C-alpha cells in the first residue's frame, strides 16, 4: 500500500509542469502527392520482394520494413515543450529530453534539429532530436532560442549554478 500511495503522490508533481507549447505533426495529411508516393513505395516493396524472393512472406516482410522506415511519415507524432524539456510521443514510444542536453540547433524548411554538440558533428543526426514544424515555425523557434543555451553562454551558465 505504501508503494501505491507514494506513486500517487509523485505523479501530480510530474504533471504540474505547465506545457508551453504542444502540437501534433502528421506529414501524411499535409501532402496527397507525398502520401501517394509513400504508399506506392510500400506497395512496390511488397510486390518486388514477393517476386524477387518468390515468397509472399518475404514480400510482406519487405512491406513491414518499408512501412517501419516511413513510420514518422505515416503515423502522427505529438511534441510538447515545458520548462524542463521536450517530450515526443509517437505511436510506439514516448520520451523526454531535458533542455540542458541541447547545445545548438539547426533549422530547415520542415523542422529543427536540436543537437547535444556545441558545433557541427557527424553524430548529431544520431544523438540529436529532430522536431517537425506544423505551421508553427515562429512559436517553436522562439521557445528553442529561449531554452537552448548558445555556446557563448555555456561557461556563464555553469558559473550561475554555483
């Protein structure tokens, strides 16, 4: 009983953080041309896989692999910003990354890459977090500029914590 009481007491504290910005990104709904191409690619992988391997099972496996690689396009993803960090919820997983983890960011026309490295690195695509815009580019960038510590202020941030 003590464990459940303790769990109930800690849950409201975690939920008490006010969400600064939250949105759902679903690229499949944005463009019918891109959606047609993606669905065609999955179907084509099933057909070619079945023909080449001479087995419907391998064709279906090829389709599952192709769908999995395009899951961020087919399935919605919810992004939330709060004072502690970024939360990403997809169909299969939910994870939160603290703001202090990110040291730089790079935006493009579709989103922004939050990087744990001060400067450009080959590893940032694997260790960083890509946030997709959904008609909210200005709001997202405003919050990221506020919370991601620029490289020039990293030393000052550590001194203020002491």
